C-alpha cells in the first residue's frame, strides 16, 4: 500500500517562479512565505521539540539540565555580586534570577538566529520549504528552553517569599513584543550570516559587550544621575519591559517608547532584507 | 475519503528561458570587509570585490512537460542536470525566465533525504510526513507502510545512527518512495544502485514512477534512460544541446546508434 496524494491533503505545490523585480511582488512573496509557515505549525513545533529532546537524549534529567545549570549560576553569582555590590540578597537575588534567565533567552536566540539557514543547509537544498519556518523553529525552541528556566525564577520567588502582585501581568505585552522581535532577529540575521560568514563572531561579541552595558547583573539605579543613558540601549529597554513588571515596578514611558522604536526599526530592516534576498538564500547556505 | 475520488488537475511543468547563476563565494568574497570597502571606496576595490566567480549553471533553458511525459536529462558532470532538477523543484529560484509547476511534487535528490541520524526511525518518518503537510492519520499510514517495507522491527524506536547500513538504505528508500507525487524528480543515484536493491524495492520504485504523471530523471547511464524515458534533453554547460526522442538524442550523445531493448 502506498500513500497516494489526496487532493487537499498533501501540500499543494503550484509553483510559479520568476525573478521578482517589482517591489510589490516581493512583498507578496514574503506574505506567502509567512502564511505557508503558519500552515506548517505542527512541523515547526515538532522540529523545535525534537531539537530539545535530541540535545538531552539519554541523560537522566533531560531538558531539566538547563534548569539545574541556570539555578547553579543564579545562586553562585547572586552571592558573589550581592557581596560585591553590598546589596541585600533578598532584594538582589530575584532581580538577578530574572535578569539572567531573560538574558539567557536573548543571547541564545541571537546566537541561534545567526544559524537560522546555515544550520539547515541540507534541508534547504533538498526540499522547497517556506524560509520563515526555520526562523519560527528557532523562536519556539528557545521559548521551550525559557519555559524550563522559569522554574528557577519561581523557586527564587518562593524562597524569598515574594509576590510581584498583579503588576506582573504587565510583562505580557513586553513578552509579546519579544516574540515578534525574536522572529525578526532570525529573519534578519539568518540571511546576513549565510552571505557574510564573519557576521556571527561580530554578533556574538556585540551581545557579550551588551551584557555588561545593559544592567543585567547591576541595577539600573546604580548609575544614579546617568540612568537616562540606558534609555538609548535597546537591549536594556527590551529587557526592562519584561523584567520591571515582574519585580513589581512600572517601566517608565520612555523605556517603552525606546523599546517600541527599536523594535519597529528591527522589523522594517528584517522585512526589507528578507523581501530582497529570499530567493538567494538557497544559493548562499 | 470522499475527496479521493475527485481527481486532481493534471500535472504540468513549464520552464521558459530559465537562467540560474551560481555565485561561488570563496573565503574572501564572503568577507564583510570586501563588501564594505566596495561601497565605501567605489572604483578599483569594487571591481575587485565583484570579481567573484559566478557559474552560469543554467542558461536559457526552456522545456514544457505534460502528463505522461518521461524526460531524461543527460550530460557530463557539471552540465546542470541537478541544478535543473532543483530549479524545477523550486529550491533554486531562477534569475531570469519563469518556472511553473502544477501538481504535487517529490524530488529525490539527496540520498539521506534530510534524515536525522540522531532521531529514531519512527521520528524520521513522522517528520517527513509533517514536511509533506500530511494529516495525523496519513502520517500513521505512512509509518505503517514504511515499517512494513523497511522491516525494521524494534529498531523503529532506536536512533538511525545505530542502524546497519542496509537498514538505513531500506528506511531511506521506503520513505522516499512512500509518498506518490504527480511530478517526480529523481537524481540518478536512485536508480544507479539497482543491483544492490531487492526485487521488492525495484517493484516499489517502478510502481511510483508509473503512478507519477511526469517523471524527470537525471542520469548518465544510457541503459537507465532507455528503460524509463521517452524524451531526452542533453545538457551541456547549462544549455540545452539537444532535445528529442530518447533513442535519437542518446545516439547523438554517445556517438553511436542505440536502440531500446525489448521489455523483459
């Protein structure tokens, strides 16, 4: 018995490929790429889930190794930096746990985003798939990792008998912004890193520098009168729109404005670049 | 299952004046420095940076295939056979011209077919089904079908990495031939190794090829072409050198007359 293609069951494959010279035609191709990916959400989910399962196949704790290593890092850094900064552990540890987990998501995502297409070279060259599918897979995979690390945050909050209150709900719009940004980062860095092989090391050093500049391990208030400078740092403002509500604070309006402006710039750049080079990606990987 | 009765529209392939250029980025051309310099300085460095090697893999290729066509692509190494298959599959997009394909399509290009050796046989089958956009029940049928063909037993739930090479071949082959497309694009490796395949593999492949509306097969084994194809295109350095009935083009290509052996 063979699985015969049933009309409407197998992926419809009606190709009409021409070099898209016109601007409008390119935008339509991007939209089609996106809608094709959306239709393959089950594949996307399976790929992301298998990525995690594969990494920890055969290990006892499985993906909870992620949780454990984050917990160890938070505990050790928490003690050292609370001493260095002469801060109350009760106040500092929740801040650090949140910062490290959220930053971990961000930096891992940017790193993975560089390989959005180069890591799946074999797949790209053997079957036609919407390219944004690979970007969505990376976002989903990193969300799963984040979900495992949330356990650490919950544990710290319970340990410190903290309750962020209803304000924590305000981190949800920030999280939504993150998701769209994360997708845009993969769509932007994927083709760039496929074409120019020296971009990944550049990106990783930028992220490393940003870690120290973006109030991840130190508190923004420690800058005292210079705190306003942080408003121009996209890494900081994006971190803050999710982190502050979870600490029971309101991010300032300027932080939100900066986060939105940087995000809008990122989306535009990602969209325009992708629309322009989509047809070339298969030749670059 | 009602839909199964409704026949899909006949498959077609139309390629009009298709050209595909392949940029070869060696280490320096990929460098960001070069690209930045070329925009900043204009002139000489730009000329340098643009001196990247571009292989014109396909030049002005036109072909049109209708239901029932069996096309063989012949030509030496680097003639553009695989590039043409990839272009028809929509993997490479043409820089000039137009490619239109109607009908479900399966391209057998890569011997491993994107199999992940770390995943179990069952997971690989599931992923393939998902790539093809199959429903849950269709994936279950796919799994049964491939399992029956590949005869893996309890190895189905072990990573492909631990399979014997024979098992990997059986799984890959069973998987590749399980989904019947209207348009079948095939690279020669798939038929070349027929000596090592069992009879049931050959029967399965023949069944799939017969079931396809359109076959495009790339090979340089003349016997394979005569067995499977009615029409042949001879590609030479990315151009169509000859296009016509299998025997005629093959005779021209080989430089001596050939004739179809009577079917066994």
